[in-house]
C-alpha cells in the first residue's frame, strides 16, 4: 500500500511539471506515463513455468490418486464419480506417461469398490492392451483372470491365464496362474490340458506352495486313468521333494493303493505299513490297517496261514493315534488362544515327538515359534517396566505365558529370541515341503525387528528373497532389504550381503552396482524410493498390485546402462538401452530413450541420435524432455559447446561422466541415472532462471556461469552441489537455491558480512532461497492451474518463514546481542520489515525492496563497522529510519556514522 501511494505522488509531480496549466493530457499519454513509473512485479520463472514439464503430469496423477484413495465404500457415490472423472481426464491427457498404468489400476480399484464388474474388467483389459510392458501388467492379468473365474467364464479365464504364464513367466502370480489354469481346464473337461498345467507347475516352480498339491493331483489323475506307474512316479515326487508337506501321507497312501491295484500285495503291504509305523499321526492309519488286514486275510484264504509270511492283523478297536494327535493339536491351540505359551509349547512338543504324519505336524513346529515370539514380546515389555506397579500388573501375564509360579525375576534381562529363532529356523531349514517355510523365515525377520537388530532382520529378509521366490512376503522382504541398503550407515554390512544377492539375482542386482560405494548407495536409494511408493500403494491404499524382483529388471537395465555411460563403455550402454526402448510401454522408456540418444551422440552416431531426439519430441511432448530434445537437435545442427570441459575442470570433475546442460547463466552436471528425471522437471532451466534472478536482485553479474553439480558422492563439491537423492517425484525444489544465494552474496560487496557477521550473509542467502522457491511455486501453480501441485513446497516456505519469525521473537526475549545472531533471526528481521511496510499483503515474500540494500552497500566506502553498514542499507531499502528497531534487536546503532554514510552516498 505504501508503495502505491509513493508511486502516485511521483506521477502527480511529473504531471504538474510536464504540462502547462492550460494543457490537458490525453488518456493515452497518462497511460504511457504510468507505464514508465509503475514497475510490474518481477516474475522469476515465468518462461520456465510455461515449458513442458513432468510436474503437470505428476500433479494431475496425484490429484486423481488422492481422489481414488478416498473411495472405500460403494455408497460413496460422489467420491467415486470424482475419482473416475479425474482418472479419465489424466488418461486422456497423458497416454504416454509412466503413471498411466498406475491410473488404470486405480480405476480397477475404484470399480471394485463400487462393485461394477464390467468396468473393473475393462480397466484390467485396457492396461494389458495399452501397457503390456508395464510392471503392473502381470498383476492386471491375474486380476482379470480372477474376475473371469468369479464370473464362471472359464474359457476367458483360460485365455488370460495362458497369456499371463507365457508373457510373464517370472511373475509372482505365475504358479497361482498354473494351478488356476489346471482347474479351469478341468471344468472345461480338458483333462489333458489340466494335467499338462499341473506338470508344468511342479517342474518350473519347485518353491511354490502349490507344487506338492499339483504333483499329488497329477498322480491322482494318472491313477484314475489306470496309469499306475506314472501315478506312483508323481506320488514319489511328492514324498521325496516335499517330505514334510501335509500331502505326504496322501501320496504314500496313493502309492500303496496303486501297488494293490497292480496286484503287488507285498509291496502294497509295505507301503501301507510305512504309514502305520512311520506316519502314526496320519488320518490314513485306520484305512491302512484295514487294507493290510484285508490283503493278509485274502492271502491266508488263498495260500493258507503258514504260507503267508506275515499274518499279523491290526486291532481296529484300539484308540486311533490320529485322534490322540488331533486332541494334542487342539490343546496346543487352546493354550495359544489364552496366551499360555509354555503349556502350548509342551503340547506341540509332545505331538511332534510321537505323531509324525499328521497334517498339523509342521503347524505345531511353526506355532512353537509363534509361542516363543509372543513370549519374547512380553519379556521385552517386562524388561522395560518401570517400578513395582508395572511388574505387579504384568505378573499374571508372566505366569500364564511361562507357567511359572514364582514372581517375575528382576535380576536379569528376560529373552526368548533364541528359542523363537531356533523353532522357526527348524521349520525353514528342515521341513522341506511345508507351506510354513517362507512364513517361518518372515517371522524370524519380524522377531529381529522386535528386538531392534536391523542387520539380522535385513539378512533374514534377504534369505527369504533368495530361497523363496514368489512368496507372498517377497514384496515386503524386498522393501526391507532395500531400505537397509539405502541407509549409508549400513554400508559396510550391506555390501557384504549384496554379494550373495548379486549371485542370486544378477538381472536386478548386477555385481557392478557394488563396485563403488557412491554408486551402490545411489542406486539402492533409487530402488528403495520405487518400493516405498509401491508399498504405500499396496498396503496403505489397497491398490491391487505387488512389486517383486522381476518388476525391477527394466530399471536395473537403465541404471546399469547409466553406469556404463559414466565409465565410458558406450557400446554396452547402447546394447542395454536398446533392449528397454524396444518395449515402448515400459515405465522407464522415456528416460531410456533420452540416455540412448546421449549414448549415440557419444558414439558419433549423429543421425541415430537425431532420430531418437525426434522420437522424444513426438512421444513425450508433455514432458520436460521435449524441450531438451529440441535444444539437443539445435546443438547437433550447430555444433557443441566447447566450454563444457572448461566448466568441468573448474570444479574438478570429468565432463564425460555427466550429462551436461549449458544455459545462459548456469551449467548443470548430472549423473546419467537421474539426468532424464532432472530434465523432465526442467530443473536445469529452473536453476538457470534462479541464477538470472539472483543477478538482477543483487545488481551483480557473478564471475562466469554458476556451475551446479548433481552429485551421488558427498565428496564432490561444485560451486553449487545438489544431492542426487533429492531427484525424486516430485524433486525437492529448494535444492540448490541456498547455495546459489550464498554464491551471489559472496560475489557482491555484502561479502564483508560473510567475514565479520556471517549470520547476516547466511540470513540474506536463506531469504533469497525462500524467495526463489516462493516465486517458483507461485508461478508454477498459476501456469498449470492447480494449487495442489505446489502444496508441499509452498508449505515449506511458510514453515521457514514462521520459523524465522519465532527465532526473532526468542532472540528479542533473551537480551539480544549481535553476538547471538543466527541466520534464522536475520531472516526474521527481513520478514518483519516487509510486513511493517505492507509488502506481505499481496504476496508471502517480496525481495524487491532489498534490491536497494545491495546498491547501498556497494556505494559505502570500505568499512569495518558492518553493523552500521547493514542498518544503513536497510534504511535505504525502505526510505525510512529503523534505528529504534535495530536497537531493540541488539545492534550497536551508531547514528552519526550511519547518517554520514547516507550523506556520502
């Protein structure tokens, strides 16, 4: 408001002095004068905001996703309509976006919530049709197949399941698909096809929980057809490959039945007696006894009693051992329900010792581990108890859990982690064929998590990944391992673990990722961010897909190619990138196309590079890559920038190891692994515009272009260094602005503050960074027409401003002195002065008044009295005296010296 009043006064003076009294100014002349004296608000990023950028797609997808997440019940009709409309708008505008497949999966989720069967099927079909290379395609195929099965459309289900197992054989759903395929074919009376599906499942997916059932079913099919030798082979496969499966006794009984049908009575009796004596807990024991009695009775009748080698008959009136075992199992479960873990363990131990062959044999061992695990959780609570009252409260639980009669011992740390791990390890290592093996490994990891042993937890999850591919816990295991790997403090342990994982899954974790610490941490961080997003989608928002090891293969190829480019092996990079680009529906296709164009340039294949840049312009027109592709085409036609090597040498890096952007005011070096994303978000252009704004603000042309290095390594130091891990969706917009502000402050006369009053210099730099971020956020929001696009970065500016004002308030309350100044306090002073003069009403931050600050400092002769210089510069900025304010803020205000400065300048 003050600004407008002053401008009006100046205009009035000009009007009076410019025209004779009798002369009347025409309206157009008045407008011309207004144009001369009213300066429009400076827009720092206007041109950048209007460029194609990934942010618009991110914003549209984020808006649609948030609408999807609110749909939980079929009666939320308005929310469902809003979500479907937002998803449709996104798919219409961004068909080539790597979020399009996610949006279709969101459509499937919303239609599932509203129970619209047809629309859910259509969402899955559209995803498969348009994005067959997506890492969500196998999930969509499985979802579609389940919908067809639910609808009783077995022929459609068979077609979908066959497509799934043929196109995505490494999918986590492949074994489920083969089992479902066999059942669907059986319903269609295609017995041969069903048998073939079961046979393929048992051979290709030996780790599947379905494998034993498939092999048993295969044997039963052969048995029904009278092919007893083939049936026996299938049954023996179950017994030898999966000896602790719940179906082992079924398979053994099947062998005995086949032998009897083949009239091999002695072999049949031996097979039946194996069940009777070696599988005492089996439900087949009574039947086996009856069969043996029948065979022996027939032999006696045929040959006579003396001619029969074994005439023992089993007493069928005796107690059934299976019933006794079943009672023990129920007793153990009862004790578990009532948290009587010690009693439960004793019951399960007795069952395991005396009744092998019962179907709950592995369940009993697994539940022993669960009992010890729950006991250990209770022990942890007891160990952390504070005082007698807590111990008294926990005493009943202690007695129930342990069966102890005495009170809780207080002279030692209680633990059951060893017993817990041992019980689960027995299931995982020994009970081959049990459905609980992967669950046991998972519970070991959870137990280590409970006691805070992160390294053992991560190692256990890694064993699950390696030894139980396709487990229902694979996604969580991968997520936890990558979280551990991505943490720099775990590097020494991670790199040792990585060698084992690299051997087990070389397509996703090639050994080259572990050859350099910075590369390892950087790539594991990229993987972790992918899994973190997927984890929230699946577990928090219930979007029906899972990310497992095979889903990371395309990203692994991209990152490996990036490393080859950085290390100068262009030929290998081209080979890997070409494989990715051949599947245009992959999520990383845009980034791979850009890197391939860069690689072709390096290899001197200019024409191929031009074709790739043209492809980017055609297919990624709404991404920031389109603008960079045009610049690259201009560069290829007009020659390269010969100064790139010089810029690299100024900061001590090799230009060949980076993707380079040379702007008017800034040069950006970025690792190839994040180069495409940086350009998609127009960050090089943003930093270039920020540097230009800083130069206008300070009135100083810094010496040469700002050199910005996006670095994987903390040891790399450019004029401005931005951590590579900040390059995410969306990136941290504030990155680089603070360092750029410091660099420009040091390029002006204000560097005197950096030496004598560093808090003032740093406060000015922080104010500049916040102002740049506010301008970027505001202008981007206006350009893309959505406030949601900038909610988080805008909130960050508000938080920084509030923190600065609070810091100033605390500073004033504690006997202020310039010796106690902090950068936040200086920022608080700058914000307070803006508010006092009315600059905070039309915008959160306005740095225009402080343009005079740099001019005032520049005109003052060299002085050691930095406090007086700063007060004088602030007075000049606002055209007012602020002596009282600065005295209240603890400055030593030398009015005479300040007035002398004002007179001299």
